[in-house]
């Protein structure tokens, strides 16, 4: 075993876990899960069978990653944030055939206690504020806050708010990395620093 597993954690047979990952107290990983390298699963995390977690993800305490959720590389899931996989659940009705796919792209941050309603795609390096409820797709680099969540700005890959309007034509250079962020309409993209 080339990853750490706390004695209280349960990893079902068949689960794929990458090198250098850390599985802490009272975690349960189902047998169909695929977990990348250097992933941290905090206390009381649950990972379902039809789940894919990319390299370098950090999943904080009390998060359940249910079936049909995909986390790309370096996603941060804050404490007690929530994923769902059925849009209109009822205890008396079996809706396993109605699971909706949720995709969280590379580098996104999902703040503490936020809720991600199933069936959405969250763009690269998007930043979901604590307690926000996401019920529609989120653009790359967008800062989302509130219930239901609305876009409040843009975030750099470094994790700081950019001083750009929500839409229009503008640009800003990150003082930490030298990366240029260019806003065209309602789409933000980055350009690497020139060497």
C-alpha cells in the first residue's frame, strides 16, 4: 500500500487509490471509487462507487462525494460542503436511474457548507463561497456567493479576487504570479507571463 490509511477508515476491495494519498479517521471509500495521487480525505468523508477524484484534491471533514460526481485535479472541498446526485429525491421512490452527473473542473474551490445541486459543471479555478447554493453551471474563475448563488466577481488561480467587472473587456495582472487575466464579454481567460 503506497498511501496512508488510518486504522478506523474502511476502504472497500476494488477501490483505486493513488500514491501518496492520505485517508483519515472514519472515512469510507466504496469499491468502485477511483482516487488519484496525493489526495487528502479528511475525517468522516464518504466516497461512492461511481466517483472519480483527480490528483492533489483536498476533501475536508464531513464531506460525502456521492455517485456520479467527478472532481478533476486539485479541487478543494471545504468542511461539510454537500454534493447531491438526485434532483427530486423521495424516500419511497427509487431514483438511482435518475442520477445526474456533476463535474468540478481543475483547481476549483468549494467553500465550507456550500451545496452543489446535481447536474452542474463548475469551471476551472471557480471559487464557491461558504454557504452558497449552486444550481446552475459556473464559469471558469467565477466567484459565486449566496442562496441561490450569483456571480460576485472573478478569482485568480492564486486565490485572490480580481478587480475586474463581471462583463466587458478588461484585463488584470496577478501581482503574485505575473499571469495576465483577460475578460472578453462574460468569459475570463489567462495568458502566461512572457519570459
